[in-house]
C-alpha cells in the first residue's frame, strides 16, 4: 500500500486558509449550518470573520459499509441532529465542513436545506481527492 501524504497545519495555516476562502464568496449569508464535528472550528472562524450571527448544527450518520455490502443497497442518511425547517426556509445558508471526502455528508445536508426552501451553499477547508 502506498504511503499517503500527511500534512500538519498550525493555527497560522488555518487562518491563512480562512483568509483564502473569504474573498471567494460571491454573496452574503443569513445563516450558517456547521456539520459536526469537523465543521465546528472552521465554521466558527468563518462565522466570526463574516459576521454571521446565526449558527446552526447538523449531524449526519450513514450505516456502516458492511451493511451496504450485505444488502447491496446504498443507505439513506440518518440525521441525528438537524435545524428546524422554519429556521432554514427562505434563507441563504452557508454549509461548512472540514473536509470533502466522498461528499455525501455535505451533499445530504445541502439537499435537505434545499428541500425546506432554503438556498444552500457549501464550503470545506480541504478536498481529499483520494477518498
């Protein structure tokens, strides 16, 4: 098995990533949904820098891969925690997580926000092309 690249970031590095992301936003957001647990730190830093006062959390679980292999079916996400629809409806919402692996967690949250009538936009600190 090839050795995977490993990189450690300092807090200064994280600040630089936040500074790099900020100018890429094309509009303002009314609320932020942070995906637990990884999105808590980058979401908090972004919310502070952008002046977003309303921060909500979402927690999503997917059945283990072994179950999928047994049934041959992909499972629907299980939302352990999710904001009430009334908090999202009609709002421009920034969804934040730490990393984009397969994309299924942030996509599940984005789609559920859209289903409530909110307008979701996604943001991650790191894209993992090896997953």
